[in-house]
C-alpha cells in the first residue's frame, strides 16, 4: 500500500501535515476496530490490519525523516543497509568533527561542546538549504536520477549527522 494513496494526497517530500491529520482522523474513524466488533473474525483481522497500516502511514508521513526515507524507498533509491556511501569531502568534514569529539572526551569543555554542536547545526542547515529547491521541484512522474541521487546523499548525510548528535548527547550526559 502506498501511504500517499491511502491518505489521498500527492507524493511530496513536504506533505501538508494538516491534510494528513484530517485524513488520518477520517480513516481512523472509518477503520477503528471498536466500530467493527460485531463483524466476523476475518473482517476483524482485516480491520486490525487496516488500522495498523493507517497508524504506520500517519507515523511515516508526519515525521520528516521517515517520510524522506519512505519516498526514497518508493523510488528504489535507498541503498541497502551497510552499502550506503557519502561523498568523500563530507566524510573528511566528519573526521574533523570526530577528532574534536575525541579531544572533548579526553578534556571535557562546555565551550567546545557548544562549538561542535553549532558546527553540526550549521552543517545541517547548509545541507537543507542546498537540497530544499531540488526536493521542492522534484517531479515524481519523471524521477530525475541526478536529483534523486542528491536527495539520497542528503538523507545519508543527515543520518550521519543525527548519529553524531546522538553520540554527543550521550557523551554530554552525566
């Protein structure tokens, strides 16, 4: 099942969240298991399955990262786990930040922690500013391979930065 078709909205990297919420409530009401308790067992299992699917679709379409991953998977652009690669220049930047993190672990310093977090936020912002026009104008009917590759790279870089932020958060916890 295509989540966008389920919610009857156009495929978009930036779907209308209010419309998703509205459709979610309509579908939830229509397929909620409590309203089908007198149906046959077969119908109940179908209703439970449909209800679970609606909830999963809602979770995926309202979360920016999950929606991006879902669309990339739909477009068959999401690499297999462990086979993803990011551009070399990005990896070099990440190595520099990782070295700073290692230094910070040896010599904790609030200012350095703040500086690293600021670098990561700035990188995220730069990445988004760069990819936003590509994502905004992406034509899902044509699926330009070059644009899709850029969007996939953005997703992979974003995942890398998210892991880095999580590591910093774990490190910063007392």
